[in-house]
C-alpha cells in the first residue's frame, strides 16, 4: 500500500511540475486612470488595468485589450500571444520570438491576475440625505470583496454629529478604525435628517463629552503624504469645503508640499457627485459656491462626474425584506425619514469609483466625450467639451431597472461584522433601552497619574452597548494600561476597539471574564496615554 501511495505521489508531483511549466508567470499589473487603448508602446511593458480590462502592447506598437471583464481570464476572442518575462513580470502581446520568454497563445491560457483594490478617500455630506448611508452599505460590500480600501472618511459640512454618524456606521460595519475627519472653520450646516439619530443610538468612539473629531485638512494631508504618487481615488459627493480647504493648505510638518501639489501628486483620479450635465444648478455646488469654485483649479485633473439627473433616474431600495438587517443604522436612516427608497447618487459614485464603466458582462455606464467642468460664482456648472482634457460625465449604460437591481444587491446584505455576531449569539439589535451616562472611577494600572472617564451604556437584555471616553489629565509615571470600573461584570473575556483621538493610535479595551474592570492599552499591548490625551472606546460586551 505504501509503495502504491509513493508511486501515486511521484505521478502527482510530475503532473504538477508539467502543469507549472506550461503556465506563465502572471505579469505585473499597473492600474491606470485613463483608457490606454491605442496609445503607443514599446515592448516589453507592464500590463495595464483600466475599468475592468487588461491591456498589453500589441504587434503594431500600441496598447490593446488583453482581457474582457474583471476576472483576469484572457478571452478566446483576443488574438495574438502574450509573452511573460519570468524575471521581471513584464509582458508583450503578439510576439513569441523573444529571448528568455514563456510564450503561450492567448486562447490557451488563463492568467490569475490579483484583484485590483482601489484606494479611496471619501469626502461627503453625511447626516443630510440618506442616500449617503446606502452608499456606505454598498462600499462595505466592496471592502469585504477586497475590491476597495478606504484610507479616510471626512465630512464636508458643519452639521452637528455628522462625523459621529460616520463613525457609528463604520463601527456597525466592523470598521471603527478608518480615520474620520470633520470640516472645521467655514463650514455650512445642512439639514440634519438622520445624523444625530444614528450618532446617539449606535455605538461610536465619538460622544458628546469626547474631543471633537480631527479636522479634515490635516487628516487628509497626512493620508495623502503617505501614499504612492497617483494611487488615490478621491470621492467627493457633497459640498466642496473640505476639498477647497485642502487645496489651499500650506506646507507644514506633515508635508513640504502645498495642498494643490499634494493633490496633483497623489490623486490619480476624482469621482465627483455634484452639478448637472452638460449644464445645471445643483445643491452640492450652489450651497457653498465659494468652495465649489475649487473645481476650476482642477481643470487638468482626471475627473468623472455623476450628475443630478443621472442620480434621479436610478432609485435604490433599502428594506429588511430586501436583505438589510433590522439593526442596521443604514436602514434606520431611511426609516427615520419615513422612506424605503431614495435616489442612488452615492451608490452610483461608489459603483463607478470601484468597478468603472463595466464589470464582467454588465455595462453600468457610458461616458461622454472629454472636456472640463466650470463653476461660476453662484455655483452653476457648465461642462465644456474639449478633447485635450481628461474629464467626463456619466450616463447609464443599461436600463434603469438593471442598474437598480445591481445596486440593490450590493446595498441590501448582511455585513460580515453582523454575520460573525449572529454566529456568536451576541445581540446587535436596535438599542431599545435608555442610554445612561456615568463617571466611573479611572486610574493608571501601574504608576501614578490622574485619569477621568465618561461612560455611556445602553443595556439590551444582557448585552451592553458601550461608549467610553478616557482623559489622561496628567501622567507622572503611568504604565501598563489604563483601568476603568464598569457597572457590570463581563460574562466572558471581551475586547472592544479604542483609539487615542489625540495622536491617532489604535488601542484595545480588554475586560476579563467575571470582572467589572476594563483595561485599555495600545494595539501592541503597551501603555497608551500621555498627559492631555483623550482615548475613545466603543463596542459591545456580554454581561453576567
């Protein structure tokens, strides 16, 4: 029997080696912001990725499509050959007589390209129109699929609790550590239709007694400064104040570049939901026309516009029956406004920003001829057609019903954070009890210092929703962790997410089983909290 197994293993190894020799190394993939088809190239070149399609250098010295759709499978309809250099991963199409190359007909291979994950900054008007809540639900689906990565979320209006609502929604989706910023300075308050309701009824690390969310401008400068050139997609789907302030920011300790220079260096493309096309007058631009005119300074940038009319032609539905969990703050934003549906502006923006014009066999959008957008002193916009520029506005590429079905399927689903929760039998239901605010005893676990805490709890059965804010008034020799008394014992060892809001460092709050103290330390287990630091914690704890 052993001899048979040994022989079988040898045969299997031989098959694997033979198969491996026939499969070329996957080429380097370089995402690009504009369609490269027809552009001149000289082999060897990297494979380019644009809007769901891969491009290589063809036999005539021009970029041509290598694959259709986002799966990375080279289709039988594509002619020529792809030659992959094993040493550096570059590739050419239409050539086989090259040294040190593995060449295979396109009809016979399937390249496993890595998923193209889009790096996003989200700049929006939160708490006003509930379409932005649905856009976050869709965005979370993309994050769970590995299609996108959110670098930061900023709120561009002066509405009370808008950033807190951002954080509450992020916490619900299991993403409380995504950096969150808020407009500071000349910020226009828009109508608070659901922001405060969600911020005060769902756990989040910001509370009324905490420090205010960090200002958008320094947050955005620090995020952009840390990114590779041209790698960021900037989504703006509200007022333009955050973008205006960032563009006009000066060099500082974060970066020697001005805001305009940082944006030009780091942002590969913008996707903006504002204005109407080819000309119009729309809320996001006319509400703060001074800030909106920053668009005139981005004339040469790569921008795709989602207009008011396109948004009103597509209606998304958010209901429990459609698949959104009953405990979702996204559903609550709709219910709080007596709505089950809304125009899909935010979801259209996220869909295009992540998947482009098409995905697989589905064509979501078409785009106009190139041009640029202008904004006058009243916030009215006009799109000027000019082939020398790299701006486009979108139109639907399929029927409204088909586009609505695609968006609804992405929005209405149970997120992983809630699926895991259901497996562990923890109740994430609507907080139905009263939020209770207290000032529990707080101290340094080791050493000396003065520490205060504000605790807000909402008990649903034996499930405690917790918002905790710790202030290190003075730190003489604090070490190990910060210790805060809780009004209940933990049923099992539990950790909740924390963050030092003063310096932006992640932390955890650990509560041992059968104890009524929570211990807060840095993400790596070391002490957190210098004099003046404010640490916010948010989570759910099963009580005895």
